[in-house]
C-alpha cells in the first residue's frame, strides 16, 4: 500500500517559535495533500488542501498566515505553524490520495505539537 | 458542519465477540469509508462502500450502507484485543469536491 511519512512525530516548543511539519509520499506522487487537526477524543478537522505548485486552499476559519503550507514537489508538503501559542497545541495529521485510487486517503502517522 | 455521526461513542466488548458500529450522515454521498486510528497515530483505511452498493466484506469486516436511511454500519466479527482503536466513518461527497468529512469516531475496547 501507499506510504505517507510525517515528521516529526512529536515536538515541544516555546511560545512564539515556529514549527515545521513535513509530509512525504514515499512511493507515489501526490498532487494534492490534506492537513488535518485533531483534538483529544475528537474528529479530524480539515485545515487546508495543499496543491503542488500552487497556493493551498484553506478551510473557513483557518488562518493562512498562521498555518503556512508549501507543496513544492509532488512528494512533499510542509505545514509551518508560525509564532506558535499554547492554543495551537494539537495533533496534526497529513494525508494524500494516490493517483490510482483517488477516493481512499493514506495518512501520515501524525505530529503531536505541544506549545509551552 | 459534521456529516458523519457514529454511535455508540464508546464500545467495550470481550475478545471473540462481534462489534457493531453505526454511522449516520446528512447529505448525498458518492461513497462512505471507514478508518481506524490507534492512539497517537494516523488513520488507516479499512473499507470503502459506494452509494450503489449495499454490503461489502473484507476479512472480518462487514460494512452495510442504507442510502434511504443515510446510515452505515461496520461489523467486526470475532474481535481481538488488537482491534482496540478508534473507528471513524467518512463520507465522500457527490460532485467534484473530493474532500472527505469525518465523524467524531467510536472508541472500541476489546478486553482479552
């Protein structure tokens, strides 16, 4: 099956710093990747759709200047949480479709962000 | 707005028993999918059922879809302790929009 690799798995940072999370498709090319945020015991909330070579599409209520998304290649999308604050602490997960089965999502293993 | 709503929110069963989880949704769909999430990990796709299908099997999994009632069920037969996880239904909308909408999830605990 398709593999999506996400790093880091856990990060602890001080308030005001920026954190970059990487999402890579290891054995397929992904023109589109999705970034989700998940609170404890809650559902996944779609934050944005990352499009290779163009601007990301953000969901309503998600600050694009706060959550910077870059999708510079067909195998890599990054999410940068800028000037992180404690309320940004959450579990962030990326996912992608393969070209073969665009209906099924393959997920990274997630990043637990803790902002002190 | 939330599309899929699973119930129950939590389910605890004995190993070997069957686990049934339900999902209801509100709008028209192209397909419905079930995913599994182990604690602190990403989601893993389990099974997809299309709107023109009524039942689908994959190993110990059986999924049904009733589009008239806008509901789906996931049955895990002969459960194992390793099935302990959260299970999410996700609906794939009709039309060109390919974004899935996830439910809140069901926490399944299988006691050994």
